[in-house]
């Protein structure tokens, strides 16, 4: 039964990753179109760069004051946290199963 819940955690992580990819792509396009100076000021701020992911995870997009960007970046942030939580939960459940 524990492995079943671990599989659900993996499914949760997969759905989080897919939602992240969808919303983060739109947020990146909006950022490049509407806030080119902010995007250009951060070298190496690509789609999958660790700096960009950290910028999203910790909500630094709110500093730009753009409600439309917030509407795209917040679902991407929630989905990314869901993916991380799903992987952590699945890993913990598999570790518990292996210990038992």
C-alpha cells in the first residue's frame, strides 16, 4: 500500500511538472515581451536555468508589479512546488518501504 501512495506522489509530481512547463513558458514570453529590461538585466536567465527557477520559486516576480505576469507566474510557482513536494513524498515513502 505504501508503494501505491508513492506512485500517487510520482503522478502528482508529473502533473506539477507539466503545469509548470505550460505556465512557465507563457510567463517567460510575457517577461521577454513586457519586461525586456528586467529579463536582459539577468544574464543566463533562460527557461530552465537554476537562477530563473529560483526567481520563480521564491516569488521574486512580484517585485515587477505586473498583475498579468503574476497571473502566469503564480500557477507556474504552485505547480513547481507541487512537483517538488510529490517527489519528496514519493522518495520518503519508498525509503520507508525499503526500511520495513
